[in-house]
């Protein structure tokens, strides 16, 4: 045992790297190591011999393990010292220039949409994200039995027992802003209402919180022709393609009459979507003439005034314009994704300077 001790203590002291040290550990105390094999021979000894050899072997094993651990720590310290020498940094040198942050695609597209409609005379209106169900549903001619009012689709705010106030919801669209604006300012008006909205849905193209922009124009002689012109001008400016064809399909919304779904011209080539060409159609928004009941709920006389309204998803049109495949990535806070799809923070979208430089 003394020969084994001298042999391995010397070899451990001369080890120059962790690989060599591991080889010595296996040779000494591994399953088939010399010291391990010696310990297996204890069963063949007499009780008197085991009383002497057992403690001696255990002491030898402990000493070898301690020497291995000490050498491993010494090698690690030496490697760290070498690394610190190689990675030495002069802190008196000038600092590295900071990388500019980037603008999120949702913020970028909101600014683009605002710039386009501002050029057509639309102001931006805002409202609360938590609103009463009267503004969110009743004032918009959405009846009590409508599926959108079910708790499986809408987030209702908790009410304490005995609270008799009207129920409040996380707004499901930005249409309540239209009601509030007409209540406060009357007619005529021309506004867009961008902002966050909430619905109980979650998949590749739906998230519980997303962004919408809705438009409203009220005057005495407004018609569907004006709506069609406004939307075609918007699509041409937003997608930066002249002459995008649109298609209006009859539909039904409680707050507009008549109502129409709007499609834009597109094509699919090799799995790639191209806007403004081909024979295909892609639905992008809902629209129509404001229902007289909605005007009346907002304090506007429907016998004197009329107008149009439309609504679209900001996240959705951002996906279409910039080729973003999954809506959930908008809210994942992945810096790599943000660097790839983000926009320069100092480039403000303008019609004359370019929306998406």
C-alpha cells in the first residue's frame, strides 16, 4: 500500500491537465483501479487481517481522492489565471458605442397608419381600455344574446358582492372610442382609434391582447363611395403599391348597415404571399355605414348625419406587410426577433419621406 501511495501521489503532483488527472483517478480508485481491486480482496482475508488492512485501504483511498481534488482545483485556478491574462481589458480605453434600440413592428405600423390617415384629415382619438359593457356593446347595437358578450369570448372585470354598477370589460374593440368621441364632440367628425383590445383567444393568428385601429367619418353627405375611396387610398399608401384592387362583400355587423367585408388583391407563388397582384383575394377588414341606432346612442341625430366606419387588426396588417408568420412572436420579447423585424428608432414614418425605410 505504501508503494501504491507513493506512485499515485507522485503522478498526481506531475499531472498537467484535467484529462491526465482523470486517467489517474480511474487507474487508482475507479471501478477497476488498483486500490479498488485491493479492497475487493478484503473478503478473502481473515477477520484479523481485515481489521488491519481495511482501515489502511480506506485511509489510502481518502488520501488519493483528496490529492486528486486538490490538484483539480489547482489546475482550474491556473487555467483561470491564464484566461484572465488573455482577456485583460484596459478600462481606461474609450467605451464601446451603445447600440440604438429598435422600434417594435406594432409601434411602427401604428405610426404608419396614423401618418396615412392624418394626410386624409383623420385625427387620432383615444379611450379607456377598461370600459362599461354599455359603451362596449349596448351603444354599438350589440344585443344581450350576441355571442361576443359571452364570458368565453370577453374578459369581464370582477365585481364585489352588492356592487350595482354596470359590468365592466376589457374592451373587445376600439369602437367604444367612437361613441365617446361623438358624445363629447358631436358631428361632423373624422377620427381613427388605434389601441389595445382583448379577447379570449390564443393560437398562431390570435392572442388574448392585440391591436386594432378603427376609423369613423360622420358628415351630411358621406356614402359607401367615400368609404371605398378612403380604403383604397390607404391600401395603396400602406403597402406602397399603386392601384391595389379591392373587393367589397356583403356582410353583417350590428353597428353598421349596410356592412361589408373588404378583400385586397393578392397571389400565392411558391408559398409566398404577394399583395397587389394575381387573381386571389385576402380579407383584411370589416366596414360599413354607421347604424342609425349607434348614432342615436352617441347623441347624434341620424336624420341629419350619416357616416362610415371600419376596423382592422394592426398586428395582422403588420404580418402581411413585413412577412411575419406567427402573431405570438409579437409578444415573446425575443431580442433576436426584435433586431430582425425592428425599425430604426429615429426614422419617423411620413408619406413624403417613406413609411418603412
